[in-house]
C-alpha cells in the first residue's frame, strides 16, 4: 500500500554544520524572557528550558518551578542571534521556541500532549513574530496531516477493492493539496524577512532543485545583516556552495593529488562525459555501489566516459587499499581531510555516495544518479557499448 507522507518540521540544522567563515562580526548576547502559565499546573512542578544544538543534542539552559497558580518565569541569554529551544512542561508537554534574543514571550499551555480522547494539547505564544509565523505553519501542517490520515485509509480501501479510479482521485487530491500547502508557505516566506523563522521555513520546506532562486535571495538578504546570526552564516555558506553545483551550471574546477601524489585537475578530463564520484573507503554504501560503477565504467569507458573519484578518506592507506580491492581503475584524488574536504564543501556534499555527471564541456547534467538510473543515462548519452 502506498503511504502518503508529509515533510514536517524540526530539521533545524542542515545549514548550521557548515560554518566556515571567521570573518563575521561577533554577536552580542541578548536576554530573552518566557512568562508562562500552565493550565491545571501543580505548584512545584518543574519547567525546563533546553537548547537544541547543531548536532541535534539538547543542552539544559535553565529551569523554574510552577507557582500555585501555574505560572512561571524563565530568563536566559541567547548568544548566537537565533537558536531553537524546547520548554519541557513538567514532562507533560513540550513546546518549541524560536528565539533571536530580546523577546519577552508569553505562553499559555494546556500542560498535556494529548487527552484520553486523543485531543492534542495546545500552547499559545505571544510577543514574538517568529512564534506567530511558526504557529501559522504548524496549523497548516496539522490540517494537512489530518487529510493525509484520511487519504491513507481511503487509499487502502480502494486498493483492496482494486478501485483504480478512486486511487487516482486520492493521488490527485494529495498532489493538489500538497501544491496548495507549499503555495501558502512560499507566499509567507517574504513576509518573514531575515528572521529565524525564515531560516526554519527555507530549511524545512524549500528544495534547491525547485527553489534555488528564492534560497539565493534569502541568503543575500542575510548577508546584509550585521552581525550575521550564527545559523544564517551556515545558511549563506551552504547556498553559495549549492549555487555553483546546480544542473546546467559549469562544474567548479578542482585539483587533487592522486594516490601516487600527482595533482590531477578535473578540467583535464574535458572532452569526455565525466562522473564525479564522492566516496570513501569507510563508506559501506559506497563500497556496495562500487561493483556497479566498475561495470558501467568498463561498459562505457571506450565511448567517451570517465570517472573522477573524490575520496573523503582521512588516511592514505585505507584509501589506496580500497581502490585496489574494489578494482577502481579510473582517476582518483583526495586531500585526505574527511568531511572537511574543500571539494566536498564546494559541491555541497553532505552525504556519500554522491555523484555529479558532467557533459563534455564540464557542465553538470545530472546529480546523484546511481545503479540503473546512471546506466540508462549513460546509454542515452553514449549508446550501448558493443
């Protein structure tokens, strides 16, 4: 059975892990305050403020106890110009906070995640534009999630009855609702300006494949903000890297030393279709894919096809051993800097294996093709090897 899904929230830090520039001005810390009231809260219950870090871990910032009337107050310092926090309300409800510093937020929360009847607990936050927009997006997503639940049930029933007409209707309804949802989100984004919620929205809902111009514009606007928030710095750097590696763009040239220590430039392979293959000896999926790559290289190498393998290894020995063991007879290069590889960062590589297919002039014509998809593309470009 097909399951319709939703792309939803809390992928905060895709861009934050790419902070590389020390040139940004230092950010002055700013205090923020949360005044809260928990309905049916019990005196002495604990409220804990946790900050979500770039690696996904959570660090305790402060805590407070509920007064007899269920109220509390927490004051903390935001050091990076914008971070994500979570308020744990007596282990009965968790509330996400988008904080830039300087805000006084007022929270009224039910104090539970769900009732026995299944109703969700609510939390209303005022005093923050970031949270106002977050609430709008959250409501939009909750409405969409409710529809998806119904569609999945209807789809299962229609599939069991082999009702192809109904299946197609459900698929069309899902696609239309998804498009409408994204239309609302894209329309909201310019209103958000250079805010933390703008970064959140861009990160969670926009794709470089369809929204690169919007992402570039947002990064450009954040560059004008001084001092630039830490998360925005990472966003700017990542978008700059993406800009140079879009399909249709000329692939950035690079030179790396091969296993024998000889520098090899990507541009030296011009005149052939080239697959830039990001991999590493320690990458299990890469090693599993290598036999397919070897087969395709042998099939098309005499028809104008070449490969430049860029390794994210840290040590020369395992890199050379993997090349020999897997019989990878094409061009190889590495700076042996692991995820700090300058070439990987230039191409915006965040996971391996990753591939870029270039035409004879060095322009990117496809990304992340593997297996049958890569073979079909090469056959289209070069014909079937005899």
